[in-house]
C-alpha cells in the first residue's frame, strides 16, 4: 500500500491538490469521504489521516476577529458582565456583613477590615450563579460570531436562532462538565487515600499509592478539560443537545489531541497570568475607596473582558479549523449550503453521526 501526496480527482470530477491519498488497485481510499462510491470510487477510512490543527492559522484568524468591531463588542460585553458580577458580589456582601456584625451569623474570625469568610463565600456563589445566566447566552452569540468570522455586523440569526434552547443546554453542559471534572479529580484522590490509610501497608507502598492517586487525578482532569473544550461550540453552532455536545466535542478533539492540548496549555497559562494579576484589583479587600482603586478596578474589568473574548475567539477558530463545515451553519446571510456544496467539502468527518 503506497501513500502519495499529489493532485487527484474524485467521482464528481472535483480536483484535490496537494492532498494525501492511498492507492489500492484501481480504487482510491480517502479518510474524509463519508460514503462508498460506485465505479472507481472513494472509501471512508475513519481516523486514518485525521485533520491536523493549524495553530498558526487559528491564532491569526482569532486575532483578526478579536481586533475588529465585533471583537470589541464581545470584549465590552464580558467587561460589563464582570462589572455586574463584582457589583452584585458587593451588594450582597455588605448587608450580609452587617447582619453578621449584629451576631445573627456565626462566622469565623478574619483580619480587621475583611468580611467574614461565610459572607464572602455566599456572595461569590450568588453572584456567580446570577452572572452565569447572562454569560451563557453572551458566550453562545460570541461563538457564532467567531465561527462565522464576521467582523463588522452581527446577523440576526446569530442573536436569535434557538437562543433559549441553546442557553438551557449550555447551562446543563456547564454543570455536567464541572461535575465530571470534580469526579475525575476527587475520585482518584479519595480512592488512593482510602487504600493507603485503610489497608495495613508499609509506609513506602502507602506513599506510592497516594502519589499514584494524585497522578491519576491530574491525568483524568486533563482528559475532561481537553475533550470537552468544544461543547459550547457544538451547542451554539450545531444545535446539539447535552449528550450530543459532549460526544461531538470529544470526537472533534480526537482529530488532533496533541495540538489542541498544546493550544489549551498556552491559553490556560495566559489566562492564569491575567487572572492572577487582576484578581487583587477586582477585589481590593479592606482598601479605602479612592481614585487609584477605581482606576485599578476599571482596568481589571476591561482586561478580564478582553481575556474572556480572546479565549472564546481562539477556541472557536480552533473548532472551525478542525471542522470546516461548521462555517456553513453560521453564514452571515442565514442560508445553508446545498447538496452540491456539501459534496465538494473536504472535511474529515470522523465523529459519530457526522
């Protein structure tokens, strides 16, 4: 069996340039073709030649959309959501702090000027839940814009196409992802701890089991984070339900786990640095209100808005790079491709169900 890179034609007469194929007798096998053809035809070989993620193209396209008018609108929307979350947290925290000061709430002692721990936790949880209800639909619209690649205008169907159902599904997917991540991390830790402590084992073996539990927890957490990274894209672009979004996200990442993982490591590093550098400015605990504090908070809000927009831009363009047909669902004019256009698409559709 000989692997060749060159120019060839399929049964429809479509010419494919600089494309790798495998010649078998009088037939040609290609990984991306979805059905067996008649005559001198093409066969699908799933995952034989999976499409590779082009990180350079992804970053270039994401930057192009991010610095456009639509990119600025998305960054502004996330900045507003960050400000709302901060304001809601303060609005809830102040009355709870006053209530605790009167002795109605049993709270652990904290440094002078800081609110009780329980008050801080409750305010953060309430603000997070409320802002999540607003963040999901904004995220869905942002995904559609980035996948569609529009820079100046936002088509109506990006804003209104099944936005209610997509929001509900997106919330459900987020809950499932968090639950899966917690189970993937906590489960092995508890298992390793239970075996090491419960069984009468030598100290060295017990430590080895504990270490193995930590390694397994980290590995499973990475697997969950990696393979579910495209769930919101599946919900926003492909109208997937909960199970379908999880399944197809896993299948899409499977096309090039190594490059997708490398891209995510870079993104998490950047977001971690940005988040760590601005968290103190967003929550200046115990600081007196001053012009400097206000400027710091505003700057941190804007930076977080840009960081969130950049995250979605890069992930969405990576998704489009791995699934070129996704752009057909997000055409600015709202039309969908006809059969002839789909027949000439050269996407390696190796996911279950297409």
